[in-house]
C-alpha cells in the first residue's frame, strides 16, 4: 500500500526562505524554495498496524543525497534513525513501525531550480 504526499504538504524550515508553488511552465506544477539554504520538511502519521519501508520523492532532477528520512515523535519533537537517498529513487529506509508516537519525517535539500512534485511512502502490514 502507498501513502501519497502532495507538494503543498511540504513546509520550509527557518533558514530564511519560503516554499513556493512553481507554475511558470505550462501544464506543470511543483514546489521549490526561494533560497538555496532552505530545506523542505513533511511529517506523516503511519497508519496503526503498518510500518513505513520505502520513500520516493519525485523531483525535476535526481539530486544525490537530497532526501533524509527519520522517525518523528509528535509528543516531544524527537527525531531518531536516519536514511539518506536521492530524488527520484525508491529509498529503502530503516523501517518505522507505527506506534502511539512513531511517525515519519521527510527532509529535502532545498533548491531554487529543482522542483518537488510529491512523494510516495510505501507501507506494509506488521
């Protein structure tokens, strides 16, 4: 099964830029940063009884090591574990099993010229 992440779900961090919808190309829509130091983050709850096993972030370039996936605890903000991969690659992550506090966080390296189109999170029953 698959959880989809839309580009508008990503948020910019506090490095001084913003996440903006890029719509200048006819019939194309994506998300980019307006500052090369800004990173994009999204957090998602993993359904009860499932674990996240893979992540793929779709982008306009296959930038190396542009994606970091970690476990996120919504009760105290703690992050743990870490898997890094490339845009447009199906990244085999350290499995994150749903629990009362275990969620998934995806961080993408920002770029003023690379557009994020969305992401897929593969989940499997536990």
